[in-house]
C-alpha cells in the first residue's frame, strides 16, 4: 500500500494518529454518530491503530476497544485490548467471545493488493464478508457495523447480505478517501 503524503497525512501526524485513514472514521462518525461514551468496540484489521485511537477517545474511560490484527499497533491506550489473531480464525475465538457482545464493529481491512483489480476486489469482499460474519455473531441487537470494501462486481451482493442482517445499510465515500480509490464504506446499523 503506497503512502500518500497529502493534507490528511500531515494532519494525522500533527494530531498524533499513525495513519491518514483516521479521517475516514471521523467523517463517518460526524455523519452517522454511531460511536458513544461507554461503548464496547471491536476494531478488525486495527494496525497501525488510528481507528482504534480515535474510537478509544470517543468511548472514553468507561468504554473499551478490542483491536485485532496480525501486526502490532503503534499506539498505547489504557482502554484498548490487543488480540494478535488471524481474522479468519476469529469467529471461533474464545478470547473474543469472553469480551462480547460489542456495540460497534469496525473494519478497515484491506488485502495486500496484487495490481489486478478483479482479484483485489474479490479479496476485499472476502475480508468484508468475514467481518460481516463476525459482526453478525458478536454485535448487540441494534449494534452498528462500519466496513471498508473495494467496489466491483460483487459489491451489490455484499450489500444485500448486509441488508439481511441490518435494518439500515448505507454506502459512504468519505472526502478523505482519494477520488481514484475503489474503496467504499458500508455503514450498517440496527442489527436485526
């Protein structure tokens, strides 16, 4: 993944976030207001930790975040628990089950891109489907799910799958997402 040194890159550094991706979550929060004080949040694909750090700030000391990734976080927060886990093994994680249920599940996961748009799209949808499965299992009723996925042929089907689980499903493209990027975000709320 190439590092884009733009306005958002420098703003993230100035504000103490490890990556510019934090603004994709901040914009969604400003629009949908799904994170709140005292919540339990599951952050999938959390490294380097920008989403985790922002969510931890919003939920405050009465809430907490479980951050999951194969790579360590570049942040240290008192209300964050880190799990070094493979996302595909997470659905049967005893440790995660002990922490559940969650009010919000976040996923900024992306595959290691190959340069082949069709393959990258397929891999992205596969990760997003896994995140959706995890959200379906570990979210509270009425919980929220915010997930990145690459646009492409299977995107409409993925959206339909999300609509079977959530009452509200919206497509969101933050301003901080580069115009040429194929990434889209699905915001889902009110788990059935």
